[in-house]
C-alpha cells in the first residue's frame, strides 16, 4: 500500500508540506551537514528512524520519540526552559529523511501493514538545493518580527537567504503579558555556504537590533 490510498486529508498534511518546501527549492554524517546523500543512504536513515516508532508500545511513547528528535535538530534556547529565547530548527536532508522515516513507522503501526514513502519522493528530497531554517524569536508585541531579515555568518562570509517567509503574528507566552513568540523560515542554498563550518544565524530588525544564534554546522547532520 502506498501513502496516497486510504489516508484522509489530515494524514496527507506532512506530504503536502513537503511539496510546499519543494516549490521554494527547498545527511547521514555525525561530523557535518551531509549535502550529498545516495538513495541507499537515504533509505538507511529512514529505516533507522522508522524502527523505534514501530517498536513503540503506545502513542505516548511515539510522542516522546518525536519530541526527543525535535530537540536534536534545534539550536539556541530551549523553549521549554526559556520560552522568551531565540532558537532555530535546521531542516537538512537528514532531518527530512528522519522525519518521514518516523512517519512511515507511525502510519505502518496504525494501519498494521507496511507503508513506505514512494521512491520518487525520496529522490525529490535528495535533490533539494537548500537548507531550511525555522527561526523562533521573542519580542514585546504581536508584530515585532515584521521586516526582519536573516543571514548566515561564517567568518568574513555573509550568506543571505534565497527565500524567506513572512514572520508569524506573535503568540503571547503563557503567563506573560508582554512577551510574544514569532516564527519564520528562511532557505539558504547549499552551494553558498560551508556545511562544515561554525556559523552564526544573524537576524536583523528594521530598528537596527540584531539577534545571533550559534550554529556549529560541523556538529549537525
């Protein structure tokens, strides 16, 4: 059975999201972001991410697996311990293969039959030319992030995004009257930056304010 047969619209959402990223033109190594993966390597990454989900004894256990994986892709402040902080999620090729590997495991468990991502979709991820970064920021009013821009700083090299989404309307932090969280995504062409280098993600605000998040790409996957 493929992914497009019996699933309802809600279950199709992750795949639809992937297509949106592909419109914008938006591995496995422990020592750097892996830009050049083979099809076999991609399948191995997916299998490694799928197996814990298939072994999970409950929905709560699957949720904890996903939550733990999300933390591994985040840099900067942890929203659970510092709600009004600055953080980023790096969506590399390995990120997507692990994400969809877990989704395969979850769907297989629910359907009680093997469900696998079509090979054509795997190839689309392999061909992605851009790294996507989702940035989370904190401010003092709902629209504080409007007009913000972002760049990757690697030594003297400043890399601008090839595509940037609009910041979300700030969401008030629970228990606070003056702190809001906003998120936006930006994509950076792999060919424009060094995927092995220590990096700073620098966010520029129209009023001159800067926010910097350290991102050691040499430690990412």
